[in-house]
């Protein structure tokens, strides 16, 4: 008789393993005198043993079948029903791609309700974790566990961050039959992928609005979660299911003094990277620059110049003045202001006395600010990157990108913050770009998406 | 702990080597150590931001940045920061931002007026209000405790920490001990279990054994997932005795596969290698040597590894004049689970004759090993007695000779 056990993120198969059939993902482990497979292979192993009528004792699975009832149900939109059908047809393993605001979390709730298994939701930020925590609690009316942000309470419905999932899956990986990876494009990065490998959950769902990664590792999601089973783009849902929107790019000019200071700093920085043949467009370019700049006085000067030219472009005085104009113009709208770094976010918050959310903002205060924004006690929020993803701010109708990266994903995510449908809502996205600086090129790169055409 | 990027290492072919800290480097470490410990002490009560500005200003040449940053990391590990403000910053922000929103909506935003109004509402000085507005940010935290480390200790930690920093990028290590004492084997086994690492033990030349150590999923993914645990194991290895370690590491921006070696022959500073036997085992060993029992005793150098069950390292071997030998392991008060594991070994029939000497409070009866077993348990109350042990040895001898009789 074979025995399956979950040990540190893997499945150990004990017993007469010499005569055991070939089991998917399993290999002989001489260290422990058993067969071993990554926990992700659990469902395939159980299916193989059952199909071939090999008797076994399952000591690996430690999750419960639930009897959840939905306390607040609402009719699914047609595309949500289609997505659930497609996921079910793929044996409950797959990725669903829907634009921000299209109701991905409602789809997840439908799947949890259908499968009735202990479920773990993995989300990238504490804001999203808090949002899932509230959603699951109010939908199913039972205690929800929380792992991360200083808490460690495991329940049959539990929410965690990618960081905590990576740290704790070695011992939590047997306790859930269903795992949902929200914003699942984060999962294929080296460390986070372990969270999917070390979890035995037979049912898996990935959710994302922006699946493709520049490093191409989104292809790894097939092994970690399952194939992409359903997909809809912003253009297919805008107007009917998402708010209509406009985007506007505002060119900002330097004063002659600022231009001279920018050109000087930029010249020093560019001179260094050209001399050392560093291609900043390459994935390893930034790391090479950091390494080489630390190794010489010239390099350290180049690093200072890089920071200076960036700061000048990000917070050019004319940009701040134009931001003030937009704040006045949209004084009755709900505005989110995005920056590339925390320093710029705090500078804007301090100059214009606006609430700010960064990774340094504690969960309780984030929650207070977001509630104040919903209640219109606050009319604008400044943030760097933490509100890029998933966080539900349905009242927001104006987004102002003061600075950002060249990432298409980031730009689409930022646009997504203002697309939640509302009666007569017309969303507006402004992008402030300092003229004739690297920002122009960065802006062009990030707008390379259907949503901006 | 130093991070991998702070290791003074260079690639040589397919090997990674630590740079030697020569006199010149050591002198610079001493200079920078003095400067940095002074900076940290001088900033007690000041902000983290001010401390950061000051320690970055400590002079370091282009090739000395890692030395300086390594010392800073070790000092920061032992520095305590706290948020110290008179007024609750969250409350200040709530009042200021609510007032500001009203001002923006009425087209009358005036920063100075908003701050004056908020100070009035909270009955605080305007300067205190502004200090508290973002007074809880990381950079504004106050230093409440700085490390009380001598420069010499700091530099020793920096040098000792180099190899550990490299092991953070290790995929797998192989450690060869030429003579690891039984007490050391048990210590290592306990630590490996605690860190949830797996191992395989192979006998090498003479008395040496090689432990190949990695994690459960290493056989599927050759990544640095277990690097932190392997690095955490190093202090235990250093405390156990001389060893040779080969590691496979993923190094540099491209995570290139390189090999890395540690040869350790000195106890970690301020410590001694542990004695060969534990206290109870030493006493029993000496008493057996002095007794006229017909058994001679010799310290053991054997090790038995049973996949999925663990490692047994007998403390000593008792040999009868007939040539029959029994391995003795004094488990004392170690753990009940460990005793049950040994019962499993014995029941599996894979062992040479063993006598496991265990404390009675572990609640494992001597009878759990069947009367026809090649091995036996000897339970004692306070300390193991020679008489009890010799009786058990004689019992095993009789069984082996095919004339088993009940214990006396």
C-alpha cells in the first residue's frame, strides 16, 4: 500500500515504491528512501493512482470540503459566466485575463462557491489583501484568515501576500484545495513561483489584467496554475461594462536654467554608460550600471548625475504648477495622482497637502484614506506604485501621471483605477511629460497598448 | 548577517573565492570601523535620515565601498529605531488633509492658511505640527539604541560573515568531517531537522564522512531557495570541528554556477569544539573502562544513515572477548521521538547490535524491542548504571549465541 505525505512543499510517496507505476512529476529520492514530487503534482498523482486502481493512503491532503453559502449574491455578467465555464472545462486549473474593473474578484467568488474547498487567495499588496479579506468575509459570512502584514491566522478561507505565501507555503501548502493567484503575472518570478510549486491545491485560478511579462516568464504560468482559459481586453468591455475614458498627454517645458542643469547631469550619466557600453534597455542594464558605478569615483559621479536628472524631470517646477491647475480644474472630481518614486509622492503631498499612500503607509491609515476618498472627505490621493494594482477605488474618475516607468503594464493598471463603471462617468487620464527629456521616450514606450490607440 | 552583495569574493575560472583580508585591507577596516562606530554613537537620539547621510559620508575609496557598507550593515543589524513625536502623525494628517480638501474645493487653497488652521484645531504649535506631519516615516525615525561593539569584534564579524554571505546564494553544500564526534552528529542532525534540510551521508576515506545537504525540492529546482538555511547552518558546522565544505553557488547578476570552498580548522572565535561525548556518556564510558565486566570499550567512529529515519552515531562500542560487539548510544534525555526512531531502526533489522541507553522520563518501555531483537533498550532513572548496561550487553551476547534468557 502506498502512502502520500506532504513534506515541506513536496509530496513524499512511501511504501513499495519500487513497484509503483510511473507517477507524474515524481522521482526517486535517495535521501529519504521514497518517491518525491513537487506538491503541485499532487492532483495528477492522485488521478494516476486512481485511474490505475493502485491502492493508496492519502495523508497529504489536509484541507476541508466546505458548505459555504453566499450571503450577498448578484447576477454574473455574461463574460463572467463564460470565464467560469472555460475554467471548469480545464479541470479547474487556468488563468483568466480581464481588464481592471471587469469584476475578476466576483468571478473568483463564483468559483469558490462552486468548488466548496478550503481556499487560499494570494495577492501582491497589503491593500489588495485587505480588500479580499473584506470581500470574502462579507460574501460568505464566516471568519477569514490572514497571513502577512504582521498577522498569522489560518482559516478555511485565507488571504495572504505573495511574500508570505513564498515564506509559508512549505507548511501551509497542504491545507487548501483551491488557490487563487490575484494579479498572477507576479507569480513566475523566481522566488514567488515556489508558492505555486509547494502548494498541493488541485484547483487553481490565476487572475490578471496584464498577463504578459517583458521577460517572457508568463509562459511558466501553464505549469504553475494552468493555461489561459479566457481573455477579454479593455476595448471589448469599455462603454458597456467599463467607464468611457479619454487620455491626454501634457508637454511641460523646463526653464533655461533647469534645462542647462538637466543637460549637464544627463551628459555625465550618458557619458558613463556609453563609455562602459551599458545598454539600459537590456534586462541586466540597470544592475550593470549599479555595479560599475560603485567601483570608481567617476561611476559614483555618474550615479549622482543620474539621480539629479531624474529628479529634475520628475518634479520640474512647471510640472508642479500644472498639477496645481489640474487640481483646481477637477476640484469636484475624485483624483489619483501617480508618481514614479516615493520622494516625489511625499513632495507633492507636502506641497499640496494631499493624503499620500506608499508602501510606508500602515494598513489602518491606508484603509482610513481609501474610506475618506469613497466618502469624499478627501478629493485626491497621491501614490507612487502601491495603488497601481487591483485596489478598488470606484469613485476615482481622474488619474494624473506625474511620473512613471516605461512599463506598459503599469500604465494600463493606472488607467484601470479610473475605469470602474458609474452612472454617466467619463474618466480622464492625464500624463505630464517634461519635454525633450528621457520622459518623452518612456511615455511613448508605456503607451504601446490597445487602450491608448 | 551580511548580504551576498557585500561578500568580498571574486571569480577565478569556475570557482568563487573570498578575497584575503590582508594587512592593508584590515587597517582600512579598522579606520572605517572607528569612524562608523563613532558616527553611530554620535547619532543616538537623531533621525535615521541624518545617520544615513553621515555614514554615507565616511570616506571609502572606489574599492572600499563593500568594506564600508558591510560594516554599516552589521552595525544597523544591532541598532534600534523608534518613532518619537509629541503628536500622533496620523491624527495630524487627518486634520490637515481634510482641511486641505475643503480648501481645494472652495478654490481657496493656501498652504500656510491650512497649516495654521490645523495647528489651531489641534492646539499645537505650528512648528510641532509640521514636524509631526510626516514624523513617522522611516527616514524620520529616531535612533534609541546603538550597538555597543568594539571595532575588533565588528571586524571579526565582518570577516567571519563573508563565507556565510556567499552561502546565501548556495544551491547545495557537501561537508566532509574527518572525525565528527557522536555528540556532534546529533547536534548537526537536530539543526538540519530544525532547518528542514535533507541530507545524504557517504563514507569517504578512513574515518571521514561527507554530508550532502540541500532541501526537499532541490532535486527538481536547482535554485537558491535553501540558501538562507544553508547559510544559517554554517555557525553550527563551525562549532562542530574541522571540516571541508564544497558549495554550488549561483553568483552575480546572471546567477552563474560556480563552486565555492571553505576549509575550517579552527573553532569559531571565543568557542571550543564540543567534547566527543555528552556528560552521561562520558561517565558511563569511564566507568565501563574501569569495571571488570569482560567487555572492552572504545570510542566509536561509525555512523549509520537510514533514509527518511535519520542518523545514528553510537557513542562507543563494547566488544566482548568472544569478538561479539555492541554499539552503545546514550540518548539520555534527548527526545522521545528520537528513541522511537531507533526502535524503528532496530525493528527494520538493518542494524548491527545496538544498545540505546535512555532516560526513563522519556516513557519508552524496554519491552518495546522484542525479546528476539538484535538490539535492546536500557532505561535509567537518574544516571545510567554500569551494572544495568553490562546486564543488557550480556543479554544481547546470549541472544547472539542463541541461548537467550530473561534479563537479570
